């Protein structure tokens, strides 16, 4: 069963990466990638929590603890991914033009 979940996750990641590259073939916006990753991670964490509840309802404590531990790991990953600071494309362009203006003022 675990192999099936792994294969399913790989397929979902592959499909999502293809959609990202198709939607932005020339210029990949990392903030969009981050947002999509967070959406998928949240869905996966929720699914694991549901599986934990189902296992607990069936009285399978060991399985419930496994699913719950996986959901907590996913929540940790969500925290890490959301803490990555990715500058927005418009902010990068404005910062570069401001830096160019400052260099010109310093040279004068």
C-alpha cells in the first residue's frame, strides 16, 4: 500500500511540475511554485490526518499513529517551505533599477 501512495505522490508531483513549466515556459516564477507546493502539502497533510482518524476509528492504533506522524512531518515541511523568502518578480526589477540609480548618484 505504501508503494502505491509513493507512486501516486510521484505522479502528482510530475503532473504539477509539467503544469508549472507549461504555464510559464520562459520565465519560471518561484513564488508560484512555492504557493502550489504549499497547496499540495496542505492537501496531503489533511489526507494523512483523515487516514489517521479512520484508522483510529477502526481501533488500529499503530496505523493511526503512523498516519498522524506522517501528517506532522508534512506540517513541518509546510513550515519550512512557507518560511523560504522568495522575492516577487516586480520587487526584484524595482530593486535592480533602484540599485542602478544609486550607483549613478554615487559616481556623480
